[in-house]
C-alpha cells in the first residue's frame, strides 16, 4: 500500500511543478493576440508652496478632500503685501504727475512772467548804461571820483549779464522741457508701473490655488506656520492621468505600440477590468524592480511602459498592484482622450 501512495505523491509533485512552470511562463503572455504584464498604479503628485515668506493665515482643505482646478486652498497674512501695493501706487502717481508736467510744457503764466523779467532787465540795463556815461563825463571834469565810475561800470556789466540769462530762460520756457528729460521721466514711470505690477503679483501669490483637480494627500502646515517657496503647504495627488507602470522584456518589446488598447485588473475588483491604452514606452532598459510579480523577469533587463487607465470612479489608487493585458490586434489610437472615450 505504501508504494502506490509514494507513486501518487510523486505524480502530484510532478503535476504541481508543471502547473507552476505553466503559470510562471504565463506571467508574460506570449499569445499572438495578447500580452499580459504586471505592475503598479502610479500617479503624479504636486508639492504646493507659496512664493514669498509669510505666516499662513487660513487653510481651507484637509487630507482626503477632493479639490477642483483653481480652487483656493490657503492664504497668507496679506498686510505686508497690501502695504507694498499702496506704496507702489503712490510712487506711480507721483511720477505720472512729473511726466504730465514735462509733456504739457511751460504754463502761459510762466512764459508771461519770463517776458516781464526780460523787460525789467532791459530797463535796468538802459539805466545803468546812462548812469555809466554820466559818471564818465563827470570824472573828466573832476566832479566825481573814479571809484564811482568803476562801481557804475560793474552795475552795467551785471545788468547786461542778467538780461542775457533772463532771455535764455524765456527761450527755454517757450521751447519747453528737453526731450531727454521727458524720456527719462517716462522711463522712470515705466519702472514704477512694473514695480506696481510686481507688488500686485506678490499679493496674488499669497493666495494658494489648486493647479489641477486632485485629492489632498498631505496637509503639512497649519495657520500660524511660516511658509515660503521651500516649505510645502499641501501635497496634491492628481486624479488625472492615472497609469499602470509595467515592465516588458526585450523580446516582447517589438509587440508594443503607443496607443494600443489595454485592459487593467486589480485584486480589489478582479471582475471589473478598466479600459486603457499604452502610452510612454521607455527608450532605455533597466533591471526589473522587485515589485514586479513575475519571478522569471526579476533578473532580466526590461523596459518600463506606462499604460494609461480610464478611471471614472477613481478606484485605482497609488501603488495598487495590477495586471495589464494588451490587445495586440488593435490599431493604436490618435490621442489619450480619444483612446479613453473610444474604449469606455
């Protein structure tokens, strides 16, 4: 009786080994119409930060919250940023008035005053000229001193120089400001406009918005914490795109094409395949990661493939083990969106 049992055990062992070998070889399906690969779900994550250092004032979401693109997530203390905007606005207004004054030119009142000053200087010049001639006649008759003549001559020269200066001022008042002065004032005005735009941008950057739709994975800071561009406030897990990261050996690499239809299954929902398509195919080989479920491939060089998935119910989660079956008979689709709509 013992010998038949021993034979039976040997047969069962051989059958078990045969089944294991069959399952082992089936880990990377070699059917001409299908290719089965194994991997994990991967998604993109975004570390959300503020641009400028300041304390966090308010935070509006927490871990697990689903957010939409453009949704306000947090805000910093705005007081300092608002002061900077007000200061920039005041500087801009002051420079604008300077430009307006230069562009408008001299006022009519200024020109009339300049002309009146010239007439007054002309009258003074006539008077000093006559006084000098009178004293020169008197000194010849020894009725006055040479010192008085010298003083009169100095007053005449001063009056003549003053008239020349006032005529130049009148000419400049009529012509108006120099083009170079106007250009300089306008350049300063432009710089002040840029400074105001920057101050407003800094104020806007104190509001943290979601760059894409996703789920808050980590809430790192709290109100009162100091935040800057090196300190993340949230970690956002993007819900789109979602892909399965799988690996294919070199001998089967030629079977793959971008856009090829695929079905993705998980242990959580084994009877619910998810539609997908082959996306990125790595141009370089690498050693098979230990997370791949196929022992045969763990010591071989393989190529990473991203199989994008249609995930309308958001049931595919980061790190989830999956099996991917690629349909080798389908034609590659033109785009990811087209592929998802056609395969759903």
